[in-house]
């Protein structure tokens, strides 16, 4: 029997039995990744897609990368192009909140439907392997002499590494408004700039730089966590007398206008994916920390973190 004929027969059977057609239809998830390939959101979105398939809650997952403006361009495309689509998902996180604060895009995150927070990760600051600087102390001494001569490279304006750089400057007694921050549209661009020596110091999630650190192509200076990361021999900023700690979390949203039932279905799919073997492997490989949160609790967390990030950015002289 051909597939189309089979599906029509099953649909007719479902109708007569009073079952929802969605129980028999294939789930083809459309994953919006609001960043260029090679970064943390890209890795998260593709790992989540693989986990959804591994958990047998999705048959296929297609990916759409749309980088720029700390995820605001991808957010706009998602909000305007996926209204009411029960199979659409979008990766997002703290970076998007920071970008919204600094960029004030016309499309609001509140237009989309919050599903779940899924991971947390801390950033690492690195030097190109051939840098004349050896430690974070060296970088800060140069920052004090000439703030503009230290070129910080990382994600979009308002990203956690941008905020961390401003906080480091403030702790060092340097006006955060004077830091020379170069924003890149994706992790791949930032990595290339660091490897090419086009920036003085680079920042991103540890997982994005791990292979280059291990290969000796980047020199790790510090992590932004309160204590050292498990299995990572890199000192924290606090260990080095810099009172800065900031984390990065990632989550997933659904399309605008979906029903409460559709939202619950998508949320349940994500939670089941978090329990899959594929997801466990991704967590270990990328040194991500599990941080699953759903429902009203996640909505409140996003609102609270937005307010907290804004206060931090005001205090650090970014806005």
C-alpha cells in the first residue's frame, strides 16, 4: 500500500474512532536557529533536533539559520512566518534578551510562545596562540593603559561575553563605554577572527572554543563561573581577583498563536528529548549544564532575567 493511501486510510479510521489526527500524523519539526552556523545556538538547535528524533517524538527536523542582531533577525522571521504553526520551534537564550535590551527591535519576544529552558553554560575568554599577552592580568594592564587598544571579540552586542567584558572593565577601573568590542554574527566568525589574530581577546561559551584550546590554537584565560568548570583546568575570573560572574542559558520557544494544547505537546516533546541518549551525549561533549524549566516558571524566569540583565548593563555603563 502506498504511503499516501495508508495515511488517508488511517485518517479515516481515526475520524470514525474519534481520535485526533495529530496522534497519527508525522511530526516534522521546523527549527529556527537565530544565528549563523558554528555558534552555541547552532550547536544547541541541532543537538535538540537530533534528540527529538532519538526520543521518537519527531520524524524529521529541518533547520533554518538566520543570524544577526543578537537573534533579533531570526526572531522577526520566526514570529512573522510561523504564526499558528504547531511544529515550529526557535532556539533562544540570554543573548537574545541582551540584544533586545541594546537593540530595541520592533518584534518582541513576547509574541512567541515560551516552551522550556534547557541548558546553562559559562563563557571562557581566550587569546590567540601567538598573542604577546599570557594572562588576564596582562590584558587588564593593557586595558588600563589604552582601553581602545584591547579589541574584545565575541557574539552580538548585548551577549553575555559583551556584558562580561564591560563588567571586567568596570572592575578594573576603566569606563565600560570605552571598551573596543567587536560583535560577530555567529560563533564561526568569532572563532576565525580569534584564530587569525584579528582581535586581542575573544569570549564565548566554553564548548565553542574547547577543541581549539585543547589543540593549543587558543590560550584560555578565565571562565565566568563562580567555581572552576568540571574537568576544565581554567581559572575563574574571581580566582584572579576580578569579581565578575555571569552565566549563559539557552531555551526554546514555540510559534505565536498556538493553542495551549499545542504548547503542551511541544513542551512534552522537548522534555522527552532531554532524556534521550543523543542529548546526554551532546551535554557531555559540550560541557553544558542541565537546566530544564518549563511552563509558568520558565515564563517568570525570562521576565526576571530580562530585568536582571538590564540592571547589570546599566550598572556596567552599556546602556
